[in-house]
C-alpha cells in the first residue's frame, strides 16, 4: 500500500516545480519581448535547473505511485 502522506508530499513538490516553470517561462517571454536580453539568459538558466528538479520529482513520484504492494 502506498503511504498517503509520502504521495501527497511528492504531489505537492511536483505541482510546485511545474508551477515555477510556468512562471519562469512567462518571465522569459516578457523579457524577450521587452528586449531585456540579459534577463532572458538568467531566467532560462533558472528554468533549466528547475526542470531537472521537476524531472527528479516526477520519477520519484511515479515510482511511489506505481509501487507494487
């Protein structure tokens, strides 16, 4: 049986990392359209690091979700 608190913890982390990526994408687009190119690289780099955390969280969540009891 999957531990519910463990699953909810990873669900929350998964949601936060993807929400953060959406915000970074929006900030990157605004910086690009506002011709603030120095911010584009900064926001893109931050988003790439966040993507790594999101993928790690996703794979851990998937492992917990589909664990055989």
